[in-house]
C-alpha cells in the first residue's frame, strides 16, 4: 500500500509473484504478471486513502477504508491481497460509493 500511495510502480511489483493476478473492480478485467502491478499503480488517480480496518486470514490480508480522489469520487474500498507466504499472488478490490 505504501508503493500505491507513493506511486512507486517498481516497488509494488517487487512484492508480487511473477504470475500475480490483479482483478479490477467489477471482476470483469484481470491483469497478469508484475507488469500488471506496475500498470495498476501508474493508472491509479491521485487519491487519499484511509485504511480503517485490517483483517488477516492465513495468507490473505483484507483492508477496508475510504478512498478519495479529490474532485472526482469517494468510495468505501475493500482491498484483498492473497500471498504465497512471501509474495502477493492475487489482488482484488471493490468499491462502494461513499457519496
């Protein structure tokens, strides 16, 4: 999440497995591989995020909070990161409008 906040695409890719899957909101589009992680960071609009809840279930981390893109949108966001114990292998996130 620090890599996302800082817009650091290479840092984000460094914590991902080579074959990481990134599922975009709505679940209709999947991106594959470390380049997918880099693209996700590069295409993310500038935003302010406040994580309000963290849940760890084995190798899965779920973060819930508020995501705001000033002047554009505010959403309640749920990020789900699945790992193999060392690297992220699957990322998905869902939005619900906050306003």
